[in-house]
């Protein structure tokens, strides 16, 4: 682990207990993230990417079947910490979350300024006046007029509410913010605005992002690294430039080819079939059923291969 | 392919000065206190066999246009003629036979299928309503339609919850096709689907268009999806149509500043192609009280004084290229 590593996840597993059996939502996730970098976790609906956000931040429901692995934050292993210690010293202090549909997650009966100030009061024990000053600073950073502090969520547009949620995640000056689908419910112009804000924040506040999304094109705006998730597992971790130029895993390739491009001469493609159930995923490679390049080996679990610094979980790259 | 031929074809649907204002009621007596101007004086033509794409941000009135054309929502004023007949003047009984020719595919495949009946029955429901064939024949038509969208006979007895989003949207397409319509309003048919299967549904729509000679009004907010399926594209902003032209011209040479902003906001899935995006300031104004003059002038990067005072006319500035902007002449 280099000194610059902010977050390192090793073999993270999160299974849920259900009546039908164990759902393997997160089943072997790994990646690394440096300071002031953004990693994009790409995946389709149901691949376990929102569960991954919960697993990293230990925001767990009660029906946990299995929760193992190692998470290093600035060198400290945080999976082994006591819950209370974690709550006081990690969550919303060193890393925070912008939850999915955050713009609908604001409390309708509290002023948005008070909501943004709240984490400061809880985690840093500061007085409300002081916390509000900090909240006002964050509003400026994310581009919300300061007089909006006294407004309620319903008085704000979707884009403004999303900015407020981002301000709330940043107010305690964490090193890492996890964003779960931050723009998926917004219009394309608002999306572009939010991504400009995130790009600016990365520079101004020296914060790192884990961006969880299905939106390949939008995420390329912010990404330094890309981790592709399929059926609970990471299948490729790559540098963003190299990934968008030439992804290695067959799933990554097909995913990229399915994105409709403007003024392109090629028609977008699609992936036949659908992802396997996470209740009982196939034994070998989980993408094998849909993969055009599958061969005999694919019925066994593929290893993670390092191809010039790109990690890819595929038999095609074992020499 | 289609776009070159489309210009020679006859007009299937003619929409003239379509207006839809929704009342806002408030207070104890539920008196109308204001009007939401969802669609405000929109005119366009859909030609036989073409796909007209319609794009705009949420709340711009594109869905309302689609629904008003089918009279799922009653228009406030204006004319909609289908094959030369004015739909807005018809009563329900006169309209019913025409409904066979005009169908809709809904946005949300999770909400638009009845969860309590097998999907085969959902597909044949329209045939029942229009008294077509005997029960057995209807069932056969339904199965035939399901096969057209890539599903199998055994799927017909299953319930919606047993299908994935992409399959459900294909069922929605089969249902729209069962009555052998001429015209289909596709209301954001792929927005709820994962990108990896979007193009499968788009391909099916294209193939069926060829096979049955269908005409589509394709409503979407995603300009890159619309590019792949449309012959012509219309752009809406705050209840008004601001630009309408063939696909090539719209994507190569957009004339309205709003269209340009929309196009430049589309991200490119390649970091080396990062470019400065034209970012519009502020939010879409409320359709309750739209700005005077050009509705876009409050956010327009090139607005001049005239724009805030006089409303620009939607006119043909080049052959087949309509635009509502004072500066696009």
C-alpha cells in the first residue's frame, strides 16, 4: 500500500439473509483509491453497488448473513472497529455519504441550513451558530445562495436539493465522500452542473470520491479510476483513461459498446440475457452465460489478473 | 435509411396550435387559482412511416403532448388530425375505432402492467375491448405478438413480477402492437432500463416499424437515444416547441441556443474528449408563470433586449428547419 493510498478495500463481502436464502449482494469487492482521486464504481441495477456503499460505511440493515473483508482508511483498518468508535470517529467524520435520491431524503420540516449544520454539532460538538457559519461556507462551495439556509426542502429545485445533500456530506471536512447515483434523477443540464461542482470540490477541498453509478458517460467526467461491478463482484479495476479507451473485461467492453454516442456511425449494442440471481450465482465466472468469449475454463472461478496495472477478473488474461 | 424517404411521405398526424393548461385548485372550495401552462400553442406534423423524436427536460410538456394527441388528456384548445380526421371534435364513441390505430408505450414498465393478470391477458385486453376475434384467436394473436418482441409462448401465462425491466418493456410493446396500430406514442420507453439492454428495445422498435410500417412519436429526455431512432427531432422548452428539423441538421447544426446547450451538456464516455460544456444558469422557470417574451430568455447566453419583450415566432428558417428564436434568421 503506497503512502498516498486513502482507501483500500480487500475482499469485502456483504450477504443478506432472506426467506429464500442468502443474497450475495457484495461478494468479493476490492479496489484502491489515492488522495484527491475519484473512483467510479460502474454497474447495472441489482449488481450490488448500493449495498457496497452501505458496506463501506457500515450502514447495515438487521438481516446480515455475512460481513467480512478489510477496509483501510488512511492506513487504519476500520472493519475491526467497535460500532460506537466507528460512529464517533469514522462515519461522517472521515468519510460521509450522499445517499441515492438524496434530494428526496431531506427532512421536510427542518430548514435546509439546520440540516447541513447538524453533522457539525453532533460530531464536532460546536454550537449551532458556529455550525451554521460552516454550513454557509459549504453552500458557497456547492453553489447554493447563502440565503437558502433558511429555506425548506420543498422550496428548492431538484438540482439545488442535490447540492444541499452534497454540502451536508462535506460539512465535517471528511477525506472521502461516497456518492450513490448522485445525478440519476436529474435532467441532463442539471447533471452537467452537479458534475462541474464535484470537479471543483475535488480541487478546492482536496476530497476524494467514490462515485457509484450506472451512468457511464456522465461518470467519465469525474473519474480517475474505474471499478466495474457485476453480480456482486469487481471484474475490472483500471485507470480511467485506459478504461474509456479500451476496457479489458468482456463485460466492460460490452457495457461500453451499449452506450449510445452522439454523432456516431455505429449503432449501440446490447448484452443478451440478464445478470444471474444473487441468491445462487453460478460457480465459475458470473458473466460466462452472457459472454461471447467464454470457453471451458469459465466454469471455474476466474482469478484476478494484473495486466500492466489493470486488474481484471477473467480467464482470457491468464497467460 | 428512413429519413431520406420521410420527406416525400404524406402527413399522418397534424397537430395545430395545441394547448393544454392544467388548473391549480386551492382553498376550501377548490377554486382554480392558477393555470399550469403545460403545452402552449404547439404545432407540428408527423409523417407516415417516420419517427419524430421529442426531447426536453422534465416538466417541459413532452409527455402531455403525447397524451393529448391520444386524448388520454383532453386538450384545452387546438386541433389534432389523424389521417385527416380531427380527433379533438369527436366524442368517445366516434373516437373508439380510431383508438385501434393509435397506441402508447408507457414510460415505466414496472407500473404499466397489471400485476394480477398473466401478461398474455394484458396483451390481449385491447382485442377484447375492441371485440376482435374469439377468445382463442385473441390468445393466439397475443402469443404471436410476444414472439415478435423476442418472448416465448410459455411466457404468456406468467405474471409481470417474473420478468426483468427490459422484458416488461417488450411486453408493453407487444400490447401496443396487438391491435395492429398505425401510430404509436413511445413515452420514454427506455429511460427506466439499464444501458446494456436499452438498444435491444430500440432495435425491436426499429424492426417492428419496418415490418408493420409504423409511425412513432418518440418522447425522451436523452438526446443520444433519440438520435439513434429518429428521422426528425423536436425540442421542447417550457411548453413550447423551440426547434424542429431532421436529425442530421439538429445534431450537426442546431440553431436554437437551448438545443445547443442540451447537446453540449451530453457527456462523452471518453475523458480525452472532455470539452467545455455550455452550462445554463438557473433552473427551468415555473410553467405557472412563464417568462414574457421568449420563454428561454432568462437562461439564454445570447439573449438580446427584444427576447424579453416579444415572443419569437416558430417559423421555417430553412427548408424543413423550424426554430423559435429572434437570432436564428
